[in-house]
C-alpha cells in the first residue's frame, strides 16, 4: 500500500478510509482566548467517518508540566495511542481545521516517539467538507477499534529542551526560529535572543493547503536559514512550531530540525533565561 508522507490528500483518504490499517485522528483544538470553540464539540458536530478525537493538550501532554502541555512520557503516550486504537503498525492520518496546526503537533509527537507512518491531511476537514465528502456526527458510528500495541521509542534528535536552547545561544551554532502566529507573537512580552521569525501558519498557501516543496524552500531561503546546519523551532506553546517543522520537512530540510517543546511559555516563566523585548 502506497502511504504518502508527510501529507495525504482528501482523495487518497477517501479511497483508503475503510482500510483496517488506517487510523484517522481528529486533532481539533482551539487556542484560548483567541477562539472559544471546543474541539470535542466540533468533533461531535461533524467529523470524518471513523475518526477518533484526540485532545493533544490533555491526552498527549505530561500533567507534571501543568498548562505548558509538554509531551507526555512514553508510558502515558502509549496508553493514549492504545485507547485510540493506534498501534505501531498503523498508518495514521491527522487533521484539523487550521485554526492552529494541531494536526502537525500530533504528527510531530508520533514521529518523536518513533512512528514514521503518519501524515497530515492536506486541506484538513475544511477541504473534506467543501468537497461534499461524508461526515459523521456524535460518537463514531463504527465501534471503537481494539487497543493495539504501541511502542514509544523516543527520538531525541527531534526534541529540544530549554537547556538545548540555552546551549544554542551560548554556542551560536544553532539557528533559533520563532514560529508564533502574529496575534500570539504581538501579545507576548518578547522573544528568545537571536531568533528570527518564520510563522508556522505561513506555510499554508491558501489558508487550507500546505505550500509546495518549492514554495516552502523559497520561504525558508528568504528568511536566510536554508543553509543552517541545525535549527530549533519554537512558538508560544509548541503547536505553531510543528507547523513550521512540516514546512521544513516538505522543503526537504527537516533532518536537522528540532522543536523546543516548552517554547516561549516555559522560557518566559524562568527569570534566569535571557529575553529580548519586541521592537
């Protein structure tokens, strides 16, 4: 079976929706206070048939970090995937509605835990709905798939900590990229010194579909970071940065790129971290 990565089209998903190896995850979630909608309610109102809703900030986050919603530990993550019927052999498609790129956040968490067979639905549920494709409402019409064994194998080369960012500032060999969308960036008090801005949502060419590889590479090159030997992406809370990572991956530049999971939320809380005020 040909499983395209890192994106799948709505037509591909429609053709493979009944394949027992395919698992579809509805990742809709909304950034407060900018949007008051509830992801679970949006899912219940209409979702792709057979999809399961996952709240990344609750089910895939480590409770010890409080509101930072940082990546859950391997045991908690494995249990969450099992509850969703996702196994290590599953072909996973994630989708959202592009309020923020939550589908790419879940895509990144799966890849960080060693699962490569995961793709983001290009166009999300917005395109699926506009094409007149079928939707389910309420709870899924089909039974919840049985729990499958999922083994989390942490990939440190995809994950950056606060200490990694501090080391990057000191050494000056790693490019820091601030991927926050404009409203979040301007609402914050500042940014990490030495970082440049390349917004994660900016890789959505028309607000729905992801840019072509050529467009992604041109955007990264225009920011002057195409040839960076290593890059760390961050945002406000670890979501928009994964949208930027998807752009880097589409451009063929994702191998030496990590996401700072704690992002500005963690950085700002620590009085010892260096900060620059916005100009």
